[in-house]
C-alpha cells in the first residue's frame, strides 16, 4: 500500500458526508477578523458561510502603496473563495447585509436579485469592520478622498497622476504648485505622506522633466500636537523629523473645519491650498448596525463579554473593529486577527462541548513606515527599532502576514524593486491606471468661479467657495471617476 505524502496531497474541497447536519456559522465580513475566523474553523464540525460585498480580502496596511503607484491592486487583495483550499467547510456568498435579526437568528441579505434573502444561522460572527467618518466636517464628503478600500486607493492614485499631467502642461507659463493635504497624522497619513515625498525626491523630475520637483507639495494636518500617538515620544519625534527632512510640511495642533474644492480651512481660520485632500482621520461603525438590536458602546461598537460574545445574545460574537470590549483595543490589524481567531475558537469549543477560553490580547508590537529605509517598530521584549533596521523588520512582518503565497511574492519583489538600488540605477515605473488629465482639466476650468487658488480663481472667501462647489455638478473627489468598493 502506498502512503500519500502530506505535502503532495490536498485537503478535500467538500465537507464530510454528514456536514449538512452540522451547525451553521455565518461570518459577516472578509477582512482581517473574518478571514482569520474562517481559517480558525477549518477543523470544527460546522458549516461556514462567509458573506462580504467584495469577493476579495484587502491587506489594508499596504493600501497606501496602491494609492501612490508602488503596488498593483491585485498585490494586496486575495480572492476569498481561495480560503476553501484549507477550509473545505467554508462557502462564500457575495451580498450586502441589510440587517440581522438575533431573535430569529437570521441574516437579511441583498444579493442583487428581487427581494431580500434570509439566511438562518446557529452561530454568528459580526466582523464587518468600520467605515470612513468625516466627523461632520462641511465639504469633506464632497471634496476629500478617503483611503479605506481598494477602490478608494485607486481613485487617489488616478487623481494624483491626472493632476500631475494637467499641471505639467501648465509648467511653461504657470508656477502654480500641486498641493496634497493629508488629514490625519496616524500611520495611514504618515505612510502616504512619506511615499509621496519619496516619489517627489526619487522619480518626479525623471518622469516630469518639464516640472520643478518642488511643484508637488505635501502637507500633513493633525489635530493633535504630535504624530503617531500609538508610539512613544522618541519615535513620534523620529517620524516627524524624517518627514520634515523629506520636505513634508507638518501642521500640528489644528483640526480641519471645512474642505473646499482646492483648499482646507483650519480651526484657527487659516486657509491652506489643497488641490487633493486625502482623508486619513478616522473610521466609525456603520450606522446600519444600530438597527440590528444588538447592544453598542458609546463609540458604536458591539458590546462583548470576555469571550467576545455580544452581551445578552448567546451564539452571537463580534470581532475586529466592530468588537467593543470593556477595555477597547486599537482598530488595527493584529487585534482584528486575534479577535477573529478567538471568536471562532469559542464557537468550535461550544460545538465540541468543551469550555470556552476567555479572550486575552497579545501585544505583538506596532509598526509604521515613514519612507525609503525609514520605519519605526516598537516590539515587546525586543524594544524599539528605527531607520533601515526598522524598515527591514516592517517589510518582513508585512509580507509574512499576508494571506496567499502569490501576494507575498509579488509584494516582496515589487517593494524591493521600488526601494532597492540608488537614484542612478532605479528606473521609475509607477503602477498607473486610468489617468484622465483631460477630465481633470475640464473640471479645473469649470470650478474656476469657485476656486480660491490657481489661474482664473474667482472665489473670494471659504464660505462662498464651499457653497458654490456644492452647487456644481462635480466636486474634487469626482475627478478620478472612483468605482464602488
């Protein structure tokens, strides 16, 4: 008898014959929490249905590289159905969650067909994450560009290059600069600012020789007095110094009161030119969750107990950004991964008739990259890292944490190609898409009466500029023709 070799065989891609009678687990959301909840249920005697509006999982920590043309969008996404290779008891279903009825134990799903479909469950893991919030800032939703999904990152990328192409045609007779303002001084804001600064230093004058590299101005706006509040003072200062050395302007201690087509108004009344405003200031729980009849904390997260079970609702668990423990965890990848796995293990223990274990978060550290060969990492026991060593650690951790070998190889090769070598040997080759500078120029001209800056600007005050822009057919955020994500 020939024994099969483990590394040459695959797990079955269908459940066991008696799988139809197994308890049904529905997981809402295919992000970090949802995807890791799926993998943690691979050996449990349950049927798993993963529901998400997108057929892919996005590795959000590297979205800023997509937005700045460093990576292909496919490099940071994985087809969710691919999880079934290792989790044969999982089925994926695409749709919009319209509601949850915890009393009847059903999920209402809009799948694009007539009527709303209902799926019943025995156990439910709510892991549908958070969404961008503008904190009620006037003009932000119309003119600012968020970066929380793949399509939003692509819109930012296409907008940047559309505006660069438009500006390049004006370089001969106009000295108007292209201003990019990034609202938010957390990891996302710092990383996209550093990537744009590196692009300006290393590639802009090669790709656009008709433009002065100083044409592209990058500014970070932060309400607090320091960047990266997740880090210690030493590394906050390091990040600020590195950004300033790369020519990034920091406006700290002032929030954004208003956003216009080509400007932002700070809370002290000062007006900054901003041709592209990138919103990296925070996220919030979707308002629809409040209609599900589940308890929420003051921030909108679902209130959970020590086992991540929603308080008062046996069999309903929450994981990731939407889970609100008594001692809330940061809305980052590691807490999402660990809570997703823990919720799944609690369900597996219940099904097996074993006692559940209380969730205990293990702090594996925090990392952020500022730019080429400059990153910071604070890791328990090992301490802090910065500079090239921190950057190498950041690169290694992010590659290994990706789900999918193809993604790991593609990201490793593309980032080494992007950051390797010297200015003399590196050939710029940004990953571009639908660059429509003609449309950008048309909207720029149409907005002339409402602009505060640039050629033929006609607006006279921030209030008028924002009001007039609201009346226009297209705002600043519409230039790149974003797709729905």
